[in-house]
């Protein structure tokens, strides 16, 4: 509750009544008194005692007030008749009065020896905190009429706790308890900040910062109390996660703008911001690509083309757009970056030209470069494209080359003398272990991009790199010879088995990479004979990972002939690692048993193992991996007879009260069937026949039913009721009553949910339509004969426009209240939010038609869009898919594969396809 130093002082009374400090340390009252005494805030009595059980007087409180606030004593301001010139507290009373924190009792009296009551302190608290008294609020407990508003305000603000009486005096001990943690005598919390949803930083009064990760994420805008430990004590702090907003935007590159945020972004917030950056200049929009910084506090927006000029940048979730001025790229510096030159041909001198943003603009800048071998009597070297041929020119290790670079257009120039080196100049040679690829537990045959971590340094500690090229261990070696060595830049590379590692490639950055060609183990030794250095590592390559063992679990659902059933499984590969989900390949396992249907087992898009049985009976399943050491597992399964529909279980999503002349749909998915095992499914899913019969109509032809369209229609101008019976199978039927009411019986209306609208500005796919629903006086939902409104208005036409056909079209971000009219009467309203967030993919649905997969992508507004995306197959060895969704099964192969369509913003959908 420390809102200011004056509040700290006045809030220093009666811990049994006043709100306890959240930062209180576990010390005794005497220990706290001693600490406050040492800090110079309290002095105690002349005999050295604390007097903790005695009531605090108004004079004593004035001293505490002044010392805690750091005020200067002012005896001249204590113009009270009962405060003598020699009174020990006169200077304190004057300073507190002058500051406005103290006042008298009337008649120019102060009452220095009187005890201070709780309600008097409550008034001081409220005044010091700048709060407004709550004169009309109820207060439980004894309180004076003049103090009631102050006490109520103090309680509401959390400055004091409720008590039986607020007229009692406060003791010195209670004052000590209250002010200890709010004084400099104790460590307290200075600030607590939510860094992101799961991390906070707490700064204490001794300037120590404690960082803490939360197990429960913070909610944006919600104040949350968190317990933080520091020096063996627990402190409760309140933090609020601020809504993420952009705080600054400025040009950071020739074609880049950097946006800074008010805090660290979470992964969810980055996804929310995806596509949420709109960069415009005049009427032109410039598409940008976002790349977030490692600390997730900023993002760089890169454009393919960004001409000089003034721009506006709109960031999703941030209220106002940013004005950004884009300046032309200007050459500002030139450097020679190469620390050393390898003794080879086509060696890059490392001349780099940078613009004002420290971007490399060498390729677009005309630069004049010369190189001279100063060791060879200033022999000039031919420079072509910033590179020289040192070996052809006869240079030797240890030579010095003077490189001079000049930019004629700007007058910028630089020079640098660079030594010529080879691997033989290395005095430090370190060879690290080869690590598996990311996400892998081992190195497997066929994997590419594996790195040999080689570090070379010369005598001065300068890092050396090898020149680009191949170290081919099989070149010039007999086919049956597996041990070989090769020289590269003065170093010797020895390989004990070139079947495992055939070749190491040094890329343009000097990184050594190779492909694991075969399972096995080889020793790689790198040596520098001239320095007597040598290091060796063993590279072990495992064979391809395949399933070794698989164990089936009993399915949780009924096993019925002709129906797919999911079997839980535990599978391990030949390395003992678990194989989960879609990583399980059915061509690596063998599951045998009676009556297993063709094409099974298969793995569906959820990574579940699926079987189907052709007929009922007992099937003894044997499952194993297709390796010699696989141990078979068994499971007995009782397959039930094929199911059949035995009746109708009910209806869903069908309104049974109709306005006259209204129509509802009663077909397929609206009809719920039940089979002989008591399981329910819709008529469409079951593909079962059903009959609908109308009976007991209170008026002739009150209702009619069209089986082909599924329309159940109420006659015009009639009212009453009728029975509807639905039958399917041989047993159960379902009967329900349909009531037809007059239009006058529809007493209220509502607008079906419109949802968020996109500011498309013009009518089209993103326009929203109004659909009305009705209710009777008893609240029964009514299907209306006419669901559209007669008239529609928008409270904010500049936000949401009503078109001539009463469709609604978003114009700009904001909110508008839509009102629907029936006749001349306004019958329903709904608030609609309009967003300017550009449509992005949010949902992907795949459908198969023969060897063609069709992807339907919908955006956040529920509208089908055509984003950039790509198809992929989980098992290319079984089936491939092109970017038009056409499947190409591999001849002679059978099984299942998961086809995935992924949009450019990483939203995906999957479908399992059967091949063969």
C-alpha cells in the first residue's frame, strides 16, 4: 500500500486493525523496534525501553511522521496554545502541520499528550493517499460520525482492515509492527514487473533483482498476486501482464523497419501478430516479412522493395499507426574483414562495404581494390571480383599481403596487411565430437549435413579456416581399400573406414560437413605435421531406425465386424527408443490374425493404429517387427457381428415450434439412429433408410413433409399441433410433437450470432447477413416463416455499413450496434465488432476424391480463402503428392499415408489415404 512516503508514514499504525504489509519479515516486535531505532526513526524512552504496550500519543506520532517523510523540523509552524516553546516535539508538530499531514483539535489546540485513535489515523491515511471519503458507505463497527467516510474509504482502498471499533487507541507496539517493512530498516519490494506470461522480475529496496518463472501463465490485464522468495523470506507481490503493444517503429535497414514492443512476446502473441503488420505509403501497400529478435522484444519487417518516402505502419493490437520515414541507403564505411589469407587460389580478400545501417552493400557498390605481396618485393597481385590467386602467384605461408580498398563515389578508403597462412601454421588444433542432427538421438546411415567441429588457431590466437573444397577419401584409392588419408591446406586427414565416411566437404565458411554413407564406425584423425599436433575422434553411424517390437493393447471400444477400431500400441525401434504416432510405419510391422480386412493395419492422421475385421468371431492377433530379433506379442480379440440399425434415438438441431408457413429441415444429420449395440449416430453417417410419418394433425394438412428435401413445412394461415414419427430398422421409433403458432404468438425476436466482421469496405464474401429467431411468451424457440428483417440499421455506419439488401459490410475497425426491424418496430439488437486484421488461414479441411486431394482453407472470419500453401506426404516411398493435390502411388506398394496441407502461416490439415 506504499503509494507515497507520506502514505508510508500515515499507514504505519495498528497491524491488528490496519491492512498487514505484504512484505512483513518474521521478526519479533522488539527486533523490529531495535531495527527502527538503529535507522533513527524511533528512539524509545529515556530508560532505554521500547514501551511497546503503551498507547502512542499525538506528539510521538508527529515525530514518526516527520522522520519517515524526511521532513525538517519547523518549530515556528507549531502555533498551538498547548504546545509550549520548550516542548520536545514542537519542531515535529510544526513540520507535520506545515506539510498538511497533521491538524489541531480546534480552538488552536493540538493535544500533544492525547492518544491517537484508529479513526483519526484513518482520516490521515485517506488524506495522505489522496482518496475521497465514502460518506454514504456502510461501516461495520463502532465509528464516530465525522470519521465514517474516512474509515470506509480506508477499508475499501485496503489501507485498514475491518474491526469491532475504530475509536480505540493505537499502541506503540502496533505502530512498530506496521511501519517496520515500510521503512528503510527492512528490505521491501520496490517493483514487480511481468516480463511475459510466465516470467516476472521483482526489484527489492536493496536493488537486488529476483527473476521467477510461473507455473500458471498470467492473464492479460488481470492483477495477480505471486509469492516470491528472497533471502529466506516470502514476499507477496501483485503483477499485471500488460496487453502487448508496439511502442516504437523506425527504419533499421535499406528495406527493413524494426518494431519494438512494450514487453516480451509469447509464442501465442507472435502467432496472433502473424500478418498483422500493414505498411503503406500514400495508396500503396508494401508486403513485409516478420522476423522476431531472439529476446522476442522486437521484430524486423523486411520488404522486397522499399522506396524512399514517408510511410504509415499499422500494428495489430496497437491503437495508433506509426509514422516511419524511409531514407535512401548511403555508403558509410568500408572494411577489410579477412584476418588471414589461405594459401590457395580464388581467395576472397574480405573487402566489405556497409551502409548507414551496417548492412553489407558490397555487391551494389563500385569498389577499387589492390593487393600487394610486400614479402615478395611488393609484387602486385591481380584482383578479380575481390579475390586473388595466391598459389598461382607463388605466395608462401607467412607472406604479408597489403590490401587497399577505395569507394570512388564517396571517397571512403581503407587498407590492411594480412598474413598468408595454411593449416600448417596452426598452433592450436581442436577436434570435437560429431553430434547427431537436431532432434535425433544418434547418427544414422543416409543422414546429410553432419558437422565435424574443427577449430584451428595460429600463434597469435587468430582463428584459421580451411579453403572450400572436398576431402575425398575414395579418390585414387583401390575399391577394396577402406583406409585412406588426404592432405588439405597443410593438414593431414586420416580416415580408418571410407565406407562409413566417404567425403568431407569444406563449405565457403570453412565448415566441415559430411554424409553418413553406411552403418559402422570409423576413426578420423586430423594432424598438423609441422607443429606436431594431432587429434582423433570416433564417428559411429547406426543403421536405419526400424521397428523391432510392438505390443498391442485392448481397444477401449467395441470390436464390430466391418468397422475400424483403434488399438493402443507400444512400439520400440532397434535402438530401444519408443516409436509414437505417425512415426510408426506399417510396412515395418507384421500383424496377423483371423479375418483382418485387406489394407489393414493402417495408421490414421492422429497417429492411431487401426484394424478392421471382415466378420465376427475370435481373432488371435500376433504382432511383431520385421526384424529377426523381434519378440512377438499376442492379443485375443472377440469380434462382434456387424451392427444394424434397430431404431431412432431422437432428433437434433430441429426447432419443433413453427410459425405458420415456416419450414425446418428434418433429414440425415438431424435424425439420430441407434444400433443393436446401443450406439448412436446420425442417419447420414449410418447411411440407413428412415421413414417420417405425420399423424394426429389438429387441422388437416397442418404439416407437410418432403422426404427428398427433408423440408417439414407448416401450412399458411393455420395453427395447431401434429405428431411426427420417425422409424428406421426394426424396433424403436421416435415420436415428437410439432406445434404451429400464429405470427401474433411470436412475442420476441433475437438476431442469430453475426460474429466478427472484416473491414472489406465493399460488399462481397465478407458481408454479413441478418437472420432472426423468434420466441413465444413462454420462451419457446420458434422457427420463423421469414427469418430476414424488414429493415436493418447500424449505429456506426462508418464502421459497419448497411447495404441496399440489408447485408452488413465492415468499413473500419470498431464496434457498431445493429438493429433489426419487423415492420416499423425494432425487435432485436446485437453489437458487432469490425476488425481490420487481414484474413489469414485459421482452418484447413482436406477431402479425397480418387487420387485427388482438395484443401479447403478458411480464415478467422469463416470465409474460404486461397492462401499460399503446400502438400506433403508422410510416406513418399508409398505415395507422393504434387502441389495440385494429385496423388501418385508407388507401383506395387500397399498401406496408408498421411497427406498434409500446410499454409504459409503454419496452419495445417491432414487426411489418411489408403494405397493399394
